[in-house]
């Protein structure tokens, strides 16, 4: 189902909804450019979020960008475990609602 080649469809999506797509691209760019958080850490955060949202495209893209920004395999592994801990913690706290 997931094939990185499908990202070529972004151009079609942009053509079908140009204003919204331009807004998304500008927002995405602004989130990663500049600011006080170094790019490496932004990309590590993006990897962790992508792991929790389970988006294979985002995982692939942001893991590569994190490495390009200087993140080591150990840092990516640690970000993975942080994401897993948060996801597990959310299951625990949501589970409290199941208790009567």
C-alpha cells in the first residue's frame, strides 16, 4: 500500500487545491526553518511524531533528514524509544477511562 513513488502525486494534489496546498507547504517550511531549536532536534521530534502517527512516508523522510542534519543512529533510536514511551503512557492514561 505504501510506496514512496506515490509522493509524486503531491504535484497533482497541489494542482487540485492550490491555495490550501501552498499554505501547507509554507507552514511546513516555516516550522523547520529558523527558530531557536536546531534543525537536528526538529527532525528528531519529527521522527518521534511520525512513529506515533505511524506515517511510513514521514518516518522515511524525517529519519533521512535527521541523519543529514547530524543525528546519529543512537539519537534516532532514543527518539524511537521516547515515542514508544509516550504512546504507551497514553494507552495507560486512556485506559483509566475504561475503569469503573
